[in-house]
C-alpha cells in the first residue's frame, strides 16, 4: 500500500522550484523561514526539509524540484527517506500533475526483498484522491512487477519460471494461456527458438496469452525472454555476463504492460508472445556458421551466437503477423549498440510506420517519458547479407542497433504497423524513484499510446 485517503493528521508536502522560492519565502513567518534557511533550503531539485511542530513531530515537508523535468520524479526520493507517516500534496495541482507526482511516489516506494531480510521500516503513505487511485495503483504495480521479474536471479527465473509467472497472470485475468515446449517447437514450426535454447537443461518454449473481446482491435505484444545469456559458444566475458539475468527484460516489459491493460480493461483483443530460452553452452549448442531455418521459411546464417535475441524474436514476430493484428510492439534487451548510441537510460525504438512513430513520440511527451526513434535505414541491410543463407544474424560493429532492427523487420510485412523497443531494462545508477536494478523503460509511453488509440471514449 502506497496511497491513502486524506485525513486530518496528514502532513503537507510543499513543492517549490528555485524560481518560486524567491517569492514564496517572502510570505513565510519568520520562524518557518529561519528554519528553512538554516537547513539551506532554496528549492533546488532533490532538496527536502522536515519542519517540526512544537512537540518535535514532523509538521510539514518542503521539497525542491525542477519543473522543466516534469513532475514524475519530484517525490521519487521521499518514500525511502521520509519517516513513516501520512502525507499529502499542498496547493493546487492539475489532474495530470497529481497523477505524475503520485506515480513517482509509488515507484520510489519500491523494494526488492525476495532474497534478504525485509526492511522493518513502515513506508510513508501519500494521500491520493479517489479518482486517481485505480489508475495510479495499476501503473505502479505493473512497473514494480517488471522490476521484480528482472531483478530475480536466473536460478529462480528460467523459462519454466517465466511460464509460471505468465500463467498466473492469465489465470488472474481469465485469459487464455498456452506454452509450446522443447521438441514441440519443431513440430509446430518454431525452429529458431528451439535452436537457441536446445543446449540448456531448461527447455525452450513459446508462451502465449490471449485476452479480450474478439470484436475489439487486436494488439500483439512480443517480449524477448532470454532468461540468461552466456553468449553461447561466442561466449561473453564475465564482466558482460554479470547482468545477463536481465536479458529477459523484454518479456518482463510485455508482461507488466499486459497486466496493466487487463487490470484497467482496455478494449483491445490482446495477444502476448514470449519466446523463453536459456542461451547456454553445451554439446548441442548452436554454432557460429550454422544455418538455421525460421518459421517464415527464410534461412539465417549464424554469424554470432551472442546475437540470439533476434533469432528467437524472428520466429515469434512471424507468428504474431499470422493473427493480422492492428499493431505489433516488441520489447527486447537486444543490442549494446543502442546503449552506446544513447546511453543506458534512454530506450531506443524503431518502427516501419511513420504514423505509429509520431503517435508513440506524442504519447511519450504526454506521460513525460523519454524515448528516441532511430531510423530503419535500409541501405545498412547490406551488412546482413550471407553467401550461404538468406541473411546473417549479425553485421559489423557499426550501426548495430539499426541492423538488428532491420533483421527483425524482415519478418514483419510493411502493411502491419510494428514498433521495436531496444531497452536496457536496468538502472546502473540510483535516481529518485529509480533504484539500481531492473527497470521498465518505454512502458508508460506505449500504454499511453494504446489508451489514446484504442480506448473507448
């Protein structure tokens, strides 16, 4: 529980920017102003000061923030630093500002304590008006779940465990669920998924969830579910392997997004597809130079076994197209090249449809989430040509995020709107509301896009 209904004992939170502080301090009584100035408060982003009452209890909290960065993270640091209690926003706020501030508070309340002694501190609570409760809670819970899934170590999050998480989600929301496991992937024509996962004792599988009214527009979400990535026979160095429990981050994103869609009952016919594998090293591991078949019939020469994510996604995208969806959106921790281009904190996305690109960017602006579009630059497809197969799974070291997207684009026809998000799914540094560890990136923008384009009036 992160939010409460307001009561007479709620402690006010006063949010002030540096520019506002100059005027605000002129209106304060001498005692209050002296206390704030003694603490060095100037309204700078990240500053907060507790003001006591006559008995030494917290009477109010003053918080500095930068309005140019939006409102989402203005309260993000407070749940982990304020004493237990019940707090409420002071002043007049627009509806969307209240929602963003509350969202940051809820995300700042996150803790991953599955494998350690829980913190005994009672988390502070924020008053949230009733009209915002359902929506904000749903978003917070969805993102918390994404973080939990990504943070869970690989020995507790193999393909079977991912299947169990998705199956439970389907059960809660009365969705249909099925899994295609091991050799059945070959008989049901998912050869690339099978090839990537066959060397592991944890059998590869394709997981599918379907929910919603058949008469509603079909939306397909696809998430890369590499539960651990050694790199295969093109093995990663240990430093690069250390965080590879997060290589199922794409799957975590689409599960969190599906949870949110179903909980808030968006009027869509939802299909969620997760190819789940363990890219292990073993006697039956696929090799550099192997030529793999795919569901679409195209053959792929394996240039690098560490470019495995696009192999499992190509079968899954080809399957997604068969149901003729209105849009396909995939999430994947796909390339280091995207991180080199824009760093670890900005998700990259590609799309084959200009209108979809514009709508996603507009959605990101509305919900104050930064995403960045890179081009599907077709001339770079030259890098994926093979002398023995229809295409190679990897090019040279230049433009790697683009060539990976171009590879996936080969399995989605031009008439089907498709967006591909290449995400880090991990915070390397702590920021307000965003602790080090698993993270949802681009999820809010995509949900906002779906709401604006598919939700009923």
